[in-house]
């Protein structure tokens, strides 16, 4: 608190009191808290763009089938504390987080998507934290790629669990690498929290765990046997590929026998490779320490594998016998986890160093830098943290203890494994290749270049630094400038940057392999393939930018090469796609003239490019040409992301949707609101709906207090409602009740993308590429999402006649429809009484192109 201080008597007597500052935070300049430079400004702008793209108009799109399940059961938890974990809807985290948003901001379509949007922002922010491993420019490029990624952007505005897994996987990785940097136990806690919250979000976090766990096991073994590791794992890699090909594709059980034999061979090779090495070296290996923590944390979750081996049903937990079986297997796996941890951490032998220089370096470092060794006591605390999170959420904070533990610990993985056999969607093996080519082409190309660069440079120099000189953040410089241990810490940090780059390759290859092999292939799973590619591709793009001599490029004017790349590609495209038919007709002559003119332009651009490359140097020139191509692809990525998220967001013309709600859902709801306001006020009208239209209408009907659910059994009471909604499964049951006194409109409820990519073969691809009409149609699909009619390829498909759709009918009582003239219907004459006329329904089709000005945010 400021005080008035009087100047002593004398020369200054009688002067105005002078205020004395106490040095509070309000008096501190902002520059003391935030260093404002161009990097800070770039990140600030990026986060603003990310916030706008993630939060703008969240309530515009109707809830899709799965979304409505998530929103409604979150509402039950918020409104009545009523929620029981069900593996069919994945982990409980989504429902608890959404219930919190409802409590804070109310329940609506927009608030239901707030948590995914926040996590989408978090994924971008994690790129900033990765600066110490990928460099400042690399981190910024990763952030940009994540921001504009169509799959990551769209699913940051979609209430599914996948964006949660994306963020928590990055937290998991960050915690591990920060522990490798500092050896402080708090970072292992961060790692375990990333694991814990991921496993209560969605079961595919097990895939993340398998990818990361295998990497750290391999890294730990490589620390001892080095190049012999490749000899050890080669049989496993080959056998895994063969097992997938013959067992998954051809259902050949002998492929699994071959996989087991390969595992035995790999074990024998490993034992042979260990000759001359101290086995105790593994017991002091920090990478294997992390792998052991990851394994033992989740071992109770692996009980369903015991069910499979013993022929029990992991999804059965209703009878006493079922529960005892699950308790037995979970108990065995938990006990085994404790034994492994105690043997590994509690009975650790004295340190053995195979290299005296390494031992002296480690001792010098340990004397200066504090380090937290992983002990059995620390492991026990980590285990307690992990399972406290799991148990609290699976049991809904002990309100559903028995069933929650059964469905969470056993049912989660058990149900997910069964779903892989079901192979929901029945997508072809190249499904993600198709999605990646349509939406994530930029990260794919950058990742390919990045992988090649990492392999090339590490082959030339195993101590190659992935981060260019001068691109490390100041925090790393400060942390490595430790008197007495600077060299050791600097070497450790360099090792971790190298391992992070290699992990990027492993993560990308592992994700593509795992999700391709998995039976269930869905568009939202593309996020888990796009994320590692954004990391590797962003790192490579940042390194490419940093390696350009920009001062020299401006002076030599070779910077214009970036603009020449799009121009060259455009001119080349015109020349290749508009080859004329030569002839004497006027049209033919005009076509030849235009083609020759384009050829001249292409030649001029090629000459200018060659001249600039000679003037400024080929090395930087090629980099600038590549950056020009990246800029063009980045603009195209922004275009496709914008189309997907803000234009076609409720159309099945996009391939990143599935079982997607059509715009008709909100149009029908607007009609119901209009009828209700003009008849009974607010949303007090009676609306009856069936089980075939329940999703997503169950979510929206919560706002109609007089709504009635009649399931598959219509009755006189439900059929007396002024508005009746019915799906195709119950048309025949409902029509006799309503055909005389009601007027209907037909709508699309749920629709699916075009599936013309099924049964794609090399011959079919060649036929498309060599047929000008098919090639033009393919371009229309890729660039404009316009689909040719099946019967007539020269016309585009009418969205009102989209083939892959599930419809519903809304019946409005005839007297109400006559009053509400806005509906575009007029009273008809008295209906005929004969049976044939009675069964003729009066139908008014609602075009998909009709526009409503107001967004329905129910």
C-alpha cells in the first residue's frame, strides 16, 4: 500500500507530499514479465487465429449421431448426477468435462463443443513447449501446421475424444523428455498424468502407449548393444508384416505361429548380442526406467488378454462368477506390476559403467545438478496418482463403484478389442491414404522430406544436431550453462534432441501402421496420423527456413524464386492438361495457338528460374523453390480446411465426416420452434419421436418439456401430439395414425460420404487418369467436392438425392399447419374415406439448399 512521505523541514518544508512506491506488481513494466520480440508476436497472432478458428460459431452445425450420445449423457450427469461408464461411448473424461461446461455456461450445441475447442488450442500450445527439441522456427511451423490441419481443426470443433488424445499424447511425450533433460521427478508426474487422463478419454491411448513404450525399450537396449539392435528386431518387423498380410487379410492362423517363432528368434539374437556387455547396465538405464513405468502403470488394464486366453468374455460382468473372474485377473496383473516394479526399482544393483569417461562425466554432473532417481517409493506414488485418476472417473467419484470398476478396468480394452474384429465402417486398407491425400497432403510431403533428412544426417554424423545453430530458446542456453557440468548437460540435451527427432519418425510410422492394421477405420482417427506428421513436417519446414541465407537472397533477388514455383506449376499444368487436337478448323487452330502461348510462357518462366538459380546459388535457390511450393500447398490446405469447417460442415460431400447430421435437422427444429411459439408459446409444444430418429433428436428434445419418446411402439397418446417425428423403421406403424389428420415433410437425418473409393485397383486408377472426362470429374471431387451423377457423369449429383442417407418424416397436425402459413401449406379439402386415399400421404419436400438466417443452437 502506498504511503505519503513528508519532506523534512528545511529547504523543502511545506512542499507537496511525495508518494513512496512499494514495488508491487502493478508498478513492474510489462517487459519484465514478457519478452516482446517477433517470435512472441508470431505466437500471439497464431494463438488468436487458432482461437477464432476453434471457437467461432461452434453451435452452427447439428449434432451428429455419436456427438448427440456424448452431449446427452453429459447432460444427464450435469442435470441429475446420473452417469454410468459404458465402454461403447469410450472413456468418462468427456462426460465429466462437458458436465462442467454445462454448469459454467449452460447446455447448448456451442457449450458442448467448448472442451474440444480448448484442447485444440492446447495442442497448438504444446508445439510452443517443444521448442527446446525442434527449435524456435520448427515449433512455430508445427503450430501453424496444426492450426490449419483440416482434420485437427474440424475435430477441435467436434465433441469426440480424439482431440483429447492428441493433447494428452503430447503431454505424455513432453513429460518424458523433460525428465530426460532434468532427471527431476515432477516431470515423471506430468508424464503419468498425460497417461492417466488419456486412458479415461479413449482406448486408442493404448496405441499411443505401445508406440512410445516400444520406442523407449528399443532406445534403452540400443544404449547397450548399439547396432546389433537392428539384427535383433529385423525378424520381428518382418514377421509382423507377414502376420498382418496373411492373418488379418487372409485369416490364416499360421501367420501368428510365425510371429511367435520370430519373437523366439529375436530373443535368442538378443542374448547373443549381450555377450561382452554387463546385464546390470540395463538396470541403470533411464530409458528403460520410463518404459517400466509405462508398462506397470497399465498392467491392470491388460486383464482382458487373460479373458481371451482362458476363453472368458471380457464384456461379461453381471453375474458373480463374471465379476470374480475379472477381479482375479486384475489382481494377478496388479500383483505382477508391483513385483516387476520392486525388482526393477527396489532391488536395483550398484551402478556399473562400461566406460570410465562416462562414469566420471556422470559423477561430475550429479555433484552439481540435482537429480531424482526413480525408486520403488516414487513408483508407488506414481501408481497411486495414476489409479486415483482412473478410479475416480470410472466410478463417477464413487457413485457407481462396482460397475464402474468392471467396465473401466476390464470392459474398456475388452470392448475396444472386440470392435477391431467388427471393423465398423468396413473401410479398405488404403482408407487413410485416401484421406491423407485429400486433406493432409502438406504434412505428408513435409514428413517424407523430414524423415529423409533425419536418416541422411544421422547416417553421416550420429552427433548431428537437428536444431540449427542459433535456433534454441534462451531457456536451453541457461540450463546448459552450469559451471562444472556444462559439457555433460549440453551432451545430454543434444542426445534428447536427436532422440526426439527419431521418435517423430517412429511415432509417424507407428501411427500409420497401427491404425491401418486396426479393423475399425473412421475419419476422426485421421487426427492421430496428422499430429505426428505435423510435428515432423513442421520441424523440417522450420529447419529449411532457417538454412536459407535470407540477406543474400534479398540482395541477389533470388527470393522471387518462391513466387516462381506456383507460376511454374500453374503453367506446366495448363500445358499438360490442354494438349490440343491439331486440325484446320477454327476451334482447333485457336486451341493450338493458346497451347503454344502457354508453352512459351512456361519456357520463359523456366529460363527465369534457371537464371536466378545461377545468380544466387543453387543450394539456396532450390530451398527457395521448395518454400514456394510449400506456400502454395499451405494456401490450398487453408482452403480445404475452411471449406470443411465453415462451408460444408454439415454436408456429406466431405470425407472427414461419418454418420453426419444433415442441415435438415436444424431446419426441422426451427419449424418446431416456430409452431410452438405461435401456438402454445416458447417450447411447450408436444413433440413425439421414435427410436429411429432418437439420435440426434434425443439431445434436442431435452428442451421440450412435453416431448414424448414412443420408441418402436406408437400409441394413441403419442400419436395425438401436434408434431410427430418418425424414422423409416417405423413408417408403416405410424402412417395409419397420421395420414388423415397430419401433413408431413421429409428430411434427411443422417448421411454418409460418397463411397466411390471402394474396390479401388491399379487398373481402375489408370483408367481414370487416362480418361479426360473421368479425370475432370475427379478434379471436381477433389477441388470442389462436386460429385458426378452415377447415371450421367456430365451432371453433378443433387444433394436432395444423396444416396447414402437416413431420412425422417415430420408430421404436423393439419389444423396447425393451416394456421402457420409460413410453412407453405394450405388446408386441403375433407379427406376421402376409402382405404386407398387414406394411405396417400401429402408430402412437401424440403430442399437441402433452403437457407435459414438464424442458427439453431439448441
